C-alpha cells in the first residue's frame, strides 16, 4: 500500500518519464515514513523500464512475471546493489547489526562499475541509510557521485540529511518525505495489525508521531495499557506514588525489557503532547519536564541504568505535569 508523500513520488516519476533522469537522488525525511521501501520500489521500476518497458503497467508496480522481478526476488539481479548495515554475526542475520556501512562495502561496488550493465543500459544502487556510512566510505562514494559510471542511478536514503557531507548533498536531487497524517498512519497500522483493538491502534498512532514504521515498532507491547497508566499519572499527579510503584514493578523485570524500552521511548513525547495544551507557569514546568525526560531516556538506555528505579523516576516526571 502506497500512502502519503505523493508529491515526492510524482516528482521522481516525472523525472523518469522525461528521459533525462539525474544520476543521484537523496530521499530524505523522518525515519519510518516509507523512504527505504520507496527507494527499493523505484529501483526495481527503473530497471524494468530500461529492460522490458512493454511488460509494465502504469505506476510503480513491476509484475512478478517480468525478468526484472524474477532476478530481484532471488537476490541475483546483476544491475542492482543495496548497501545497508550488515549483521555483526553472519550466522545470526536477525540479531544485532554493525554500527555503520563500511568502506569495504562501498569499494565492493567497483567490480560492478568496471563493466557495462548486463540486462539493459541502466543499473541502480540503493544505500539505506546513507547516514550509516562511515566517513571513509562517504569519501569513497563521493568519487562515484562526481564521476558516475555510465547508466548508474544512486538512490540514497537519509533520515538526517543535514549531517551528510555537503559535497554529497550537492551532487543529489532532493526528494523530501514528510511525516504522515494520523489517518494515514492508522491505515497502514490497520493493514499490518488487522486484529488489533481500536484502543491499541490509537495508542500506536500517537506513539508513531507520523511514522508508520515507528508505530509498528511498538506492536505487541500493549502500548494502550501503558498509555492509560501515563494518562492516570498526568491527570492525578499520583500524590501517593501508587501508580509509580505499580509501573516500576511491572516494567522493572528483565522479561519486560521491550515494554520498558517502549515506555522510555514514548514518555518524553507524551509529556510534550500534554505541554501543548498548557500556558504560563504550567507550560514552563511541562517544557522543563520534557527536557528532563529526554535526558533520562538517553541516560537509561546508554548507561544501562536500573530499570525499576528509572521507571519510578520517569513516572515521577510524568506525574509532575499533573501535580496541583
């Protein structure tokens, strides 16, 4: 399902139809709004249009019956490469990833660049995300962007384009992806979680902050129940620490680690949402509390602080904005 950011999709479609497609595109915007998925979809369509245009319907789809789709689904398309962070342990591909995309991965493209494209006059390289590229790798990539191999299109996904080398940004045309509207996030969440309750969907949409990917990362953690506890804290002030103690016990256990991390991730944004309806001294208190909550989240996850104590402290911050 393609939802949102129609103008960015249409801009690239127009460039493809013009016959004068720029060689490098920076697909930039918040994390989790579909940039990577679109980059891969666009890459497949570019390759198919160059190799077998008569087989394609209008739009972005590439039928499974095409040779392009067959090669891509098997991971064997000779004119397509995707660079992303690799698993730390090749034998455990579903576990932790390396911190960066390495210069060795970038240099690995040179073997492909040394030859002409195999199936048409075009090849495509997707880097998701270029923010993960180590500095030496970025410098190595820059050489290819400055003197692009014939027929090569680069699609670079970025969550933080301002942190990229200016020389890389200057070589690219920008496609700006924006956060999605709540109704659009809800539609995507419903597509993936058809059996979720309305309360859970509403909680996921709020937590997503316009990002379907972020919303879905909280799936299965009963976020609606955590939201209800945060509402109770902020509404009552929890003068007797009943809710704080309950949450501390609930989320402090080792088995609750995913929900604990979700609580820490969500709490600062929850406080910010409450701040929007305040003014005067109450607003100043809420903004100070938001800053403290963000600092606590960063410290807790970065320094592995005690979970029970951290939840108790974060719950206190949420309660502070409800204290009378």
